[in-house]
C-alpha cells in the first residue's frame, strides 16, 4: 500500500478518523500522481472534475512528503479555506501537522503608517475620523491585521486604500512603523513556514523578485501547487506588461500633499501636485463616455494625443521634489514613485521599449489606464518557473480541451509535464441532461436572445425556478432582463449588477425558486449545492471578444509564429469557458439538473463536436417535449422538498 492509499484509500486514515469522509477513486488517483511528481521531480497538469476533492488530493501528498511547499490559489476564499480548515484538519487526522502561513496582497493588511497619516491630515469629516479610529482600535487587538476580519469592510470600501499600502507608496524598511508592520510580519511567518498559501499575483511577484536578484517574498519551495491554474495565463500576461494610470497620478499627488503638510513644504510642492491632478482630470475628460478595454488605435484620438503631455507634469513634480526629497522618508518615496511613473509612461508611449507587444487602454468611469502587454509570455514565465525549481503541479476543473493540455501548457511555457484528466465522480448520466434547442437564430442575429428566452421560459416555469441564465455579454443580459420583466417569474428575479455577487448568491440559495441573470463572474467560482440550482441556460459559446486587446496580443503572437489563432487559441479558450459555465450546475452527488445551450453552432460547425465532447457525459435531449418533461421532474413537488430547497 502506498503512503497516499494509507490515507485516502477506502480503509485509510481519513475514512477512519474523519467523519463524513467519502472515498473517491479519482481523488486517490490524483493524489498518487501528485506524490509521484513530488518524489521524482518535474511538472504535472491535472484536470480534476467537480467533486473529486482536489484540495485534499494535493495537500495529502505535500503533508506526507514533508517538503516545503507553496500553494497558490486564484481567490481569497480558497486561501482562507486552506489555511483555516483544510490543512489543520488534515494535519491532525493523519498525524502530520505543519507550520502553515497565509500571505495575501498588501491591500488586505492594515498599514499603520498610512492610517496615522490619514488621521494627521485634518481634512476628513468627523464620520471618517471616527471610522479610522475604530479601525485603529481593531488593529491594536488584531494578531494579523487582515482586514477580512472586519465584516463590514468590503474590498470597495472607500477607506481601504487610505489604510493600506501599495507597492508604490510603501516605505519598506525606511518606514517608522516597520517593527509593527503586518505585511512584514506575514512575510517573516512565510519564511519560517513549511507550507505557504498565496495567490497567483503574489506568486508571480515572487518569481519576478527572484529573477531580478532581490529579496524573496516566499521561501524556496520544493513543491509549488497552482490551484485554479486556468487563471494563471491571463494574470501572467498582464503581470509581465507595463501600466500607467490616472489613479496612480492622483494617489501620488495626494501622498505628496500629505507628506508636504507634515513637513512644512506645502507651499513649495502644492503647485506641482495640483498640476498632476489637473493632468489626470484632463486625461479622464478626453477618454469620453466609453468604457472597457480598447486597442490603442481604437481609443479616442484626443486621449492618445494627450498622453505624452503627462510627462511634463511628472517632470515638474520631480523637479519640485528634488530639493526636499531628503526631508522625510515619505517625500523620498514620493520622488521615487514619480521617477518610476515617468519611466513607465515613456516606455509605453514609446511602444514598450522595443519588445513585441500591444498597447491598449482600459477606460472606467473614474479612471484611465494605458497598458503595454507582451505578445507571448510563455518564455518569460517558463524561465521563472525553471529558476524557482522544485516540482510544479497545475490543477483546475478546466485545463484540457478533450484530453489535450497543449493549449494551457503552451501559454505558460511548460514542456514535458505529466498530464491527466480525471472525470467528476458525480453521476451526470443519471442526474443531468443536456438540451440544445433547435430552430434558434444565428448567435449574431439581433433576435437571438429573445428567441432563446422563448425556448427557455417554459423550462424555467416547469422547474419552478432555481435557474441560472448565463450570458456572454451585458447587452444580452439586459435584453433578457427586459423580456422577463413582462412575466411573472417563479421566484425572485436576481440580476448581476443589482448587488454584490455574494449577496445575490445568498438570496438565490435562500429563495430556492429564484431566477438569476449573470455574465462574466457568474460563470466560474460560484458554488450552489443542492436543489436551489437545477437549471443552467447559456446563451452562446463564450468566444472572447476579438476586440479585446489581450486576445489580440495572443492572436497576433500565434499568427506571427505561423499558427492558426482560431483553432489554437480562440476555440480552446471558449471550450474551457463553456466547461466553467456548465460546471455551475452539478456541485454534489445528489444534485440534479438540466443544461440548456442556445448556440446553434454546436450542431452546424465542425468545432461544435469538440465543445460537446469536452463536457461531462450527459444524455442529450432532442425534442422540446423531452426537455420540458425532464425540467418538470426537477421542481420541488412536496412540502418537504420545498422546505429543503428554501
């Protein structure tokens, strides 16, 4: 019996000591592959279907091997789960406790220096000052300074950037509060830990620091586990680029104001800081009312023409700071930030400094950002992975197209990895059905969304609600919302944008008969178990917008290499996206449900078969009457069932 089998097998330690543990063959198979990768070295990419229990499947081998490990995830929720629940539980159950550290981004930790500066400014209202003092009281009692401990302090809370630091404004070892710094304490704990839990952004930052020969955020690890690895390529693509934004100009100007007031240099610095704020406002004005990601050439000409004029404003501030920069650590850091912003702006305006890449804008109502993104990051990421060393395991519920991992592995530059697709243990053949309505217009037809709603609506009624209607665009979502507004839905109609995602999901679970309209963020990372969710309808195949600059960068890289961007990138990306959306439905062994896909290309295009073959094996319903009959079996039919749903 292998060490893994002794823990995860039917008669293993977890079956004997962990109440409710259920042996899963695929979980044990995954754990064996992770164990072999750790013992032999090299890399592995594993697609673990929903319900396998992949966190235990990679944590058990890490604990058994006794190696130093880094576990990187895509969400703070999973970070907290691994740290607070999974690792302590497993360590105790198998008698292999480990020193575990949780390391998050700076925006999650209280910064004493920033908080004290905000209180000293004297420009804030009484309510804001009272809240800042309450945060200070909490901070003195907190052991970690992790702001997620504050229930009413959301990520978009206006005071969050006031009491947290960024890479740009952190004073580092020069900070007068360095001895009390929560970020520094978290990093010290990480250096001493056996297992460090981070997110993908921190992992990439650490790889970049090591590549540049600077101090490490994380200890050298024998093993790196990348969970939710499907998110890594796009995060890396943005990470290895350059960015410049009006937000950084505004933040720099405000920090100069604060440091100048404290040091008595306000008269000397005020005009230059004001000029920077005016330049940021002018860039926002020239951006107009448009929003979203735009290639350089598609952005307003007035904005593109104005961008180089931000340089004189930064140069003026740099000149004003030079005589006084040594007066305080805060002013010194402001001078450094000014120089860094100026260097990035010059590189972006100069098209990235000579490397092959794409310039693009990200326009929001209150900010303008311009980016330069390299065409292909596979080589850069691969070099950093090699420099880190150790065994790497990449895992997610969606990594492969069919059984092929080449799309994912090419994007991260990893060659020669062991690969495995492990199907979900859930019984899709018994508990789920797939329905492809016939006769719908082409997805590009303006009438497509309304026709789809006419096909889906009887199914929603028959199932008694409990439906996710997922769309590939906000435009389609709004059409569906207007269509449903004229009808009486079985339960509450919940629409993305009308509240926080967590609030909408809580309302959906509680109602049991709700209809939720979502796009983007509702396609992945959403877990609704039980009968509250019993129908998922998807309007179109989730091909990325060809106008998206990040998509253009990848397409251009493939084209330059002589490849076919549609077959090598756009189709595989859409397959993975569809698998994420369909994966919202069956989340537990007893779940039942119906998937409706409203894109006729699944039947009419040659690549449609690839999409269907990549989904869990569900019986396909051919006729509307079959779909209606199955939907009716999903509706709670008794008082007990209705109570269970709600």
